[in-house]
C-alpha cells in the first residue's frame, strides 16, 4: 500500500491540529520544520515492511538530534497512528487489511525507536559524576560497579552477561551484613528502606532482561528509566548515610557496639595506641605526629578492605584507634591485626595493642563502653595483651560497675525523675511473634542511659527501691497510649519491699484502675516475695485481677508448694526460667533434662513457661522442641525505647533478628 502526497499532507495537517489542541508549545519554531520533514519521510515508507526499520531509525536519529523527549515523540507517533486509522475507516469500505498493516507498521516502528532511545540513554547514564566517585563508601562502590556492568551489557547487547547481573546482586546483599556497613546503616528505618529500594531495583533489572529477550524495547526503555531513578534514589540514600557516618563516625561506632547483642557473633574490641605520641609531638612537632596517625589509619583501612566481612574501625579522640572484629576467634583476630603493627614497626613506630573479648563484658551499653575505654587508657596493661575469658575480664567488670556507681547521685536523679523504660520482647518460640514485653528501667545520666543492673544494688542499699519502683509505674503510665497501641501484656519487676508497702500497693491500684486500665500488667515475683507475701499476693490478685509471673525459677529457694499454690489460685500464670540455666543448655545434658521437667511442671499447672537469656539459634531450637512456649534474650530482641517499638508496630518494620 502506498500513501499519496495528498494523503500525507492530510495526515501532517491533522497532526499539526492535534499539537495545537493537545500539545501547544511542545515544539519550538526551530523544531517544527525538521519534525515535519521527518514525519513526511516516515509516512512515505511506513507501510512498506522492508523499509519500516530504517524509517524508524531515521526518525529516532532526527528526534535525538532535535533533543525531543521520548514521551513527546511517542505521543506524536500514537497521535499519527490514530489519525491514519480514522482516515482509513472513513474512506475505505473494507479497512481491515489497512488496519492490520498500520498497526503492525507503527508498533514495529515504535519498538525500533524505543530501542534507539534506550541505547542512547544507556550511553549517557552514569551513576556518579566524574568528580564525585565513591572512595571509601563500599556499598556505593558495589553499586557503581554493578551499574557500569549493566550498562556495558546493554551497550554490547550481551544478554548472557545481562541475565547474570539481573538475577540478583548477591555481593550487595552480603555486604549489608559487614560490620562497617551495619554501622553505616544502623538506623532500622533507613536499613529497611535500603533493602526495599535495592529489592525493587533487582526486580526491575530482571524484568528489563525479560523485555530485552522478547525485543519489547518500548517497555524496556520505560523499565530502564525507572531502574535508573531507583539507582539514583538508593545512591542518594547511601551517600547520606555515609556522610553521616564520616561526620559522626566514633559515635555511630559506639552505638553499634551497644547493639552487638543483635549480631550473635564472637566480638573483639582492640585498642591501638601509638606509644610516646605526646613526646613525638613535643620533640618533632605535631605535623610528624599527625603523619604517623595517618599511616596507622591507612594501614587499618588496608586491613579493612581485605577483611570487610569481619572488621570495622574508627579513630578515637586522643590519638587512638578502635578496631572491632566479628565472627573470628582470638587467634584469627590477632593474626588479622598483626600486619598493622608490623607495617608501622618497619618504620620505627611502636604500637600498643589491647584486645578484649566483648562476650564477657557485662551490660554492654554506652556507659559501660565509655568506662571500658577509660580503663584501657588509664591502666598499665601489658603490650599486646589479650583478655579473652571471664576471669581476665572480672577486674574490668568490677571497675566499670564501681565507676558508673560513683559517677551519679541516685538521690538526685530519682528526685529529678531522670527515668525511662525500655521494652524487651518475649517471643513465641514457635513462630517468633511477639507475645509480650518486659518493661526495664533506664536512668538518664551524664554517662548516658544506664541499665538498671548497674545501680539496682545501690538502690536497695540506699533504701530507694520503693521510690524507684513507684517512678517505674509513673513512667509506664506516661507511655500508656503507646503501650495500648502495642497491645501486648507488659511484664514489670517489683521488689519485695515495694510489694509489701501499703503506699506502693495503693499506687499500683490507682494506675491499673486509671491510665493503665487497658494494659495487661504482669508482675514478676522474686523468690523472697513468694516466701514472705503469698497470702498478700493472692489477696491482691483477688481484689484487682492482676496476674503474676514466677521469676528466676530454678536457681534459688523457691518452694514448689508455693508455686503450686499460686498457680492453682490462678494468681501466677507464667513461670520464668532463670537465664543462668538457659546459658548452660548447650553444655549440660542435666540442664536439658531440667528444662523438660520444668515444661512438664508448667503444663501440669496450666502455666506458660518463659526461658530468659536466649543468645543463639541452637538454644531457641532446643527450647522450641522441648515445648517451652516463650523466650526472651538478645537473640530475640534487645531492650529498646517505647517509641522505637511503636514505630515498628505502625510501619510493620520487623527487627532482622525476629524475621
């Protein structure tokens, strides 16, 4: 079929009318004439199948030279197609053959034009400007390499290579679990966004491969533009995270150390110090000292680049460096770090190195870590000393606890109500769903947020425990609205002295009938409380309906008769097995048998059993197979502020360890 010049003139006039009505000002004066010539040349051959591809190439070449946006060109082509179909419908008695020919010719042309636009776009796209290439930003390095490989595969039309890279970027997923990248992406919401955007990019890349394989270039072009937008979005997010990391590296490093309970790997902290740095600065000048510091930094960076899956480091505030290694033994850690010392020793620079097994450091929070660093600096430890067991760390733990206790005034802090709560989840051992929370007291001090374990003995010694328990109730009441949204039972600890106090009892009645009336409170009973206050506990339950949990079961002097009495009265509905027993499951068949007996006991009394201090998958599997219903411990969830759990609940963000 041939189009006459009269028909072509009609189609061009109709297209001009379409532009004036629907796309006014879409073309400049300079573009109008070339576009008309382009359309005229295209119409002369569009219905000749053997010339369609070349015509499409020509129209794409002209459009690109005129810098016409793809969407505008596509709109013009679709409008022209609609005009031609309407014309043949009006002027031919049997237009079906023409319809099929026009449909085929235009779809083939659009596909070829899209192909040309796609490959031109691929040539233009680069993830980073020439002067903004990522240097030490490892996740961005990975994406830059991946994107270049993808563009090369597209440019060379190498679908075999493209298929490989489109399936999944396994390297990126692995890198997300490296210590340094965990520090960079410590915020759970930011980490979730990185995962989500990356997952979407991989999905688009896989779809792009399919469309290229099918030679559906129009859809491939649109997918590629979306993919580029996703890559730029992820790059901007990662660049922001790395900027924050570089500007606040030490603080983020310490934050990560506080969260090591989530990682579940052997962790060592090593302090590197340049010996006699102050003397070097005084005798040779600070420029020399700075140069030595830079050499140590470079050596640690080299070590990081060779061992990213295990190592992260940061510079301290006083000419020191801290190195964190995960998932390595002591020998492997020392072997990894020895080249750093050797490299500087060759230049006559002596280092001291102290390596601590953090597994045996009690209460790893910000205050404890700060005191640990003070200890390492202030105590004359032997060079290259390794502290790798509980006995070696016992003096450090005692010193840290004493320093923290001396660093704040409990009377003043309680008077100022410098108190908050963190929530630790109790999870169903079968499916890891949250079954309850335990409220744990935290004090805000100049040393940071302190865990109750650091000062609870001091509270009892100073006769402040009832005041503390009362403030905990008030703090829980302050969070009542958020706790209602979490909609889970809330376990709270209460000392024997408080539970025996009429004033505390009345305050407890007031809050459970007032702000906490919609919260299912569960009070944890210690052995001393059970031995001294059984009748009082039963009476309080009968009056208020509040339920209790037997705490620390299996380690002290709990009377089974008392447990049975409280269970049969419906007062105690949970049996919490002491964490010291849980930690021995993997090494003692007797302890394993004990857990089976406890399960049988709790089931016979219609009580729910809870195992504390779950620290690994193997322990969780044993407890699940034994029938222990609930678990608690860092492996299942670390204590976090109420607002953090509320955000997770609102946005359905699940901690990685609970997935």
